[in-house]
C-alpha cells in the first residue's frame, strides 16, 4: 500500500527555509500570516449566505467600483494581519487608492506585499468561486522606516514570491517562491492547508480558451482573428478549442494552470476609438504572470512579457494573455501579423 507524507503549508515553508542558510524566519512568519488571513476569509465566504455580509457598501475602491461587503472584510483582514507582523515596510491593495502603511506602533521590515483581497466580487451573490491574489517583493528603498511608492512600483521580474487563494468547492492556496508552483488544499477539520498539488506544471498546449466573448465587438482585430482561429474545425491541429469562462480571474487562471490553454483579457475599444485594458498590473497581472512562468507557462500583453513591464502608477491597467507556452506564443504571433 502506498503511503503519502502529510505536509502542511507551514511545515513546507519551514522546510523551504532550511534551503536558505541566511534566512531569519521573517519570510516564513509572513507566509503563515497570509495563510491565516486566507483561512479567515474562507470561513466568511463559506457562510456568506447565512450572515449579513452579502451585497454592496456605499464606498468605491481605487478603480471607481462599488465595494462589496465581503470585499471590505477581506481587505481589512489581510491589511490588519499583515500590517502587524513586523516584516513589511508597505502594502498596496486594489481597494485602496494609496499605499497602505504598516499599522501604527508596529515595526517595519524588509518586505513589500501587494494584493487583491477578493477577486471576483461581481460573483459574490451568485455563489461562484472567488479568490485572493498576492505578490511579495523585497524593499528597494533605503533605511528601516516606512516603505515608499518605489517599493511598490517594481516590475514583476523582481517578485520573490506570489500566490493566490481560490475559494470554491474547496479552498486552495497556490504558491511559488521561485522554485516551482505548489498547491495546498484547506482541510477544514484540521484547520490546515495540506500539500495536494506538488510541483504543478502547465501543459505546453491546451484545448480550452477563456475569454468574455460578450466583448467580441470591442476586441482588436488580431484578438478577433485569433479567437476565430481557435474555433475552426482542424482536428489534426487540436481545434476547435472549448470555451470556458467563469468571470473570476483566479478561477479561470486556476483551471488554465492545471489543464492548460489560454486566458485572455485584452484591452477593450471605447467610444472614442481608443483601447482601455481592465486588469491591474501590480497586484493582478504580475503575480499571476509570475506563477504562470514558474509552472512553465507564459504571460504577455500580446506584445511583451508581463514581468518586464515597469509600473508607472499603483493602479496601472494592462491587457493580460496568460496560459500554456505554445498557446500564448500563437496569440503573440497573430498580434505581430495582424496587430
């Protein structure tokens, strides 16, 4: 009978620390706190229909979108948990227009965290999977005091770790520190994330595409041509692809990570003829792109690698094309030919 080694997230991170003799345990404590905040959010997501936590507030986030009650809970939970740990110098979130300082009275540290506390807010009231996205950098500003905007505006290539939590039929935390991608599923009876998906590798090519085709008329010509290409009858070439779209970035990417294929969120044409992207570079595209590359995939704007972009502002938006290596490369080739 085959036996399996029980590995909790905390134990995995502690053992990972042993690979770095210079480690002080600060990063480990930070990851423990991220997992704690995720457990608390997961609890509220799972009982959202039983308590007064559904629906909108009267507030708007930094992007002008109405904040959901569960958004607000997740924002406060992550900001408060991380802001008191002594390992951060500054944070940034989708829900806050400005950088988030470390909680008053608590020490600062060498790390920076950016996060989207609750991805998929529009799906809250209809019981569809939600998520949390996070990225971790080392500070670049000098001194030991509060961090600066420069600490937050680093290209994704400077990430030292990234991950997401998906709150679905089960709660799963997917994480990389630059040494492969690993998935941990929450066992509610133990209150622990257990290693369930070690060393996740994205297939080099998939058979599923994920995009909101309701926006087809607003896509650029190259994207429309690419989608038409995927739907052509060409069995020898693995086409047509199947369409799957949830509308929660974390959920759509999670499926793409495990099964391969491509997720597309191109810029949309506005009434004046210009194109405007939707997803945020700092705390959505960069962490997702880092995870994709660590799993053997690819993340692009269609013209350039996501992780090479230098953010110009905290809430900068970019197109995001992410997924299997060959699928994203095929989209980029279409853009070069028809863009």
